[in-house]
């Protein structure tokens, strides 16, 4: 687990030397690190990375899908539901908007 966390945390600095666009970490990198945290049942890291994803250029629907699936697999249905309810319907043909975890009520800090 420690090696995976270190690799993920250093990905941005390594990726910039390759000129990756869009910048890393991207949805695949988050998917990988969330898989590791799920396998080790470390929900505190899921919440940490959910907050980090707020500032990324990832599509809101990708963020929401990834977080809903992750929380559901951890059997944290309340957090999965909060993410789902935090997505706002947009007109047909436009991406949905995901409220940042800090604005979801009552927040993602619940671990029920």
C-alpha cells in the first residue's frame, strides 16, 4: 500500500516531464489508487483522494462514477448516495456538475 501511495503522490511531478495533456493524475490514475485503497479497506484515503479530485480537470461524471462505485464497493452506501445526490442534472447534451465533497450535505466524513 505504501508503495502505491508514494507512486501516486509523485505522479504529477514525473508526468510533467513527459508533457502529458491533460495533466496527471487523470481518471485512470485515480481509479488505480482508489482500487488499492478499497483492497486495503482504507476509506480515509478514499475521502482524501475525493477531495483532491475537486481541483482536477476530470469530467464531473467521471469523478462521480468513480466515487459512487468506490463507496458502494466499500459498502458505504450513505457516501455513495451523497455523491449521487450531489450531481446536478444539466440540459441534454451537457456534462453534469458534481458538487465538491466539501459541499455535499452532511459531508463525506461519515463512515457508516
